[in-house]
């Protein structure tokens, strides 16, 4: 379907016809939800909080994300990194993430270094570089603050992959369009939490609705030392880390 | 007068060429730009519902609690009270849809428990961890510990 669209844009007239047939088919709902539950995007502003001091590197989030979103093998919408920092050498941390931590981590042999886990995912930036560079408007920020992909419209040009400072995007090996964390948009718009948050055993990851005055995110942001990744990029990330070490890139 | 008409014809031809060009542009634009593009921003508005229109794999804690009162009760008193059912039992939306037909497979405690509780210096010091070979010599964790309400 997406191939035909790309070729269509390359100018082949016969693919024009095929492309439109495909687009009509894409409008047919999938088997699961025939009717979308009522949802008002103007009442929400989604993000996520991550407490480094609770992450145990079990990889549950990676497995859950993979199961929920059909992430192809070897690709990750979320992954966990293990950092080792030698005393006084903040600039050169050793970072490992074997297979995205989908099977967790083998026990570390380093004992005298500072070590910790850092879960990563799309930061759902408010001024997102990936959205700014997309030449066709196939990646966008939804009215409730989630960076999404229109797979029927993506050309697979990879500009957004280069633009993302956090390495959160990849080309889907079968669809040949870009893929990334959707903050489980199909779940959060029907009152569920994301798959990674549902599966996190320690509560290290929490979905946050910044527009909901009763959401615990406000206490989290007020009461803790909170940081975002690469603040100098001015992306206005909405993934907030508590107890984030300065060595994390 | 005849000369004036001759010059006017140039303008009419020019206007027709511009109109045809504009028409061709609008027809092509209408054909290429998808419906709803630009309604909410520089993207196809229907892409939002496309992202919503997907089945879930994880049923969510509330759905599990609808039927499994005993386990919820046991869990609420133990150290695993904040661990959701599907954190260990895996995605169960299909089981929740048809509980009789699709029974979940019990997780293998030899793998499951160690993922969280195997000793690792990168884990927060306050988190309970053991070096499993020293701790149990490879015996199954649930030979001693009850996973729904583990006691030390």
C-alpha cells in the first residue's frame, strides 16, 4: 500500500489509481474496535514520567511494547540502557542495551562503578524536530501532544530519523515507512495506560496527563529533581526523568 | 477598432491559458492531497483515528480485577501489590475477550523472578535482589515464595 503511494508520487500514473484504491481500503476499521470510544483531545496533554531510582532493568516495558504494537524483531519503540560511569569520568559512560533489553540484562560484573538503568522512548516533544522536517506532513503532533505517524502518507524518506535527537525512530522492515512509539495512542484514548506502564512492575514509568489537574504528574514534577534528555536541543520533551545522571546522553 | 480586437485576443488567450493551468493545478491538487489534510495542522486529520483504530493486547488491571478477586485480594496485602497482573502473566486482552477458550499459560518462575530479582549493581540498592545460584541453588522460586503475596 505504502509502496504504491511512494511510486505514485514518483509520477507513475497507473500507481495513482492503485494508491487511491489502497487509501479507501485503509479507512476500513480493523477487526478489534468497530466503534471508537468517545474522546476529547482538547482535555488532554500527554507525556510520561520515568523514575530512574525505581528502574530495575527487567525489560518488561520492551516486551510489552513489542507485544502490544507488533514491533518487528530487532527494532524498538522503547528500550532500556544500562550505564556504567567510572568515578570522575562523566563524559565517557559505558552504555549497553543488549537487544534493547527485551530479555533483560545479564548480571553486571562491574561492581565499583556507578551503574543504573535508563529506559528510553519517544519523548513526545512539543517542538519536535521530526515533525518540523517531515516534507509531507506524515508525522505530526496530535492536538493532545502525541507525536504520531500517518503510515498511509509516509514516503520513507528518513529525514525524521536523522532529525530525532533521541534515536527513537526506525524504518519498518516490511511496511518501509517510519515507525515509532505512539504512546499507545489506541490505549490512552480509551482510558487505558500504555503497555509499557501497564507492565512496569515497579512503577518506574508512568503515563502523565499534564492537562489533568488531578494527575500525580504535577506532584512528581514539583517534589522531585526532574530533567529531560538533551535539554539544550530545546525540543520541549514531555518525557520527564527523576534522578537522571548527568552522564546520560 | 479591428486592430483593438486583435490585441484583445492576446489577452483572452493568455487568460484562458492561465485558467486552464489553474484548473489543472486544482484538479491535480484535489487528487493528490488526501481528505482532511490541513484541517487540524499540516497532516491528514484522519490519521489520528487511524492511530486509535487498533486492537489492544494488554487488557489492563481493571479488567483482570473484574474476575480474579482472590488473586487481587492476595496481591493487595503483599509486596507485589503495585505489580499489575499482566506484568508477569503477559498480555491477556484475548483471554479477557474469551476467558473460556483462551487460557493463559503460567509463566516460568525460573526466568520470570530472576528478571527482576537477580542481583545487579545497576539495580537500585533498595530493591530486593539475590544471586539466584547462591540463594536457592537453582530451585524454583515458587517452591518457597508465593508470587501473589511474597513473604521474606
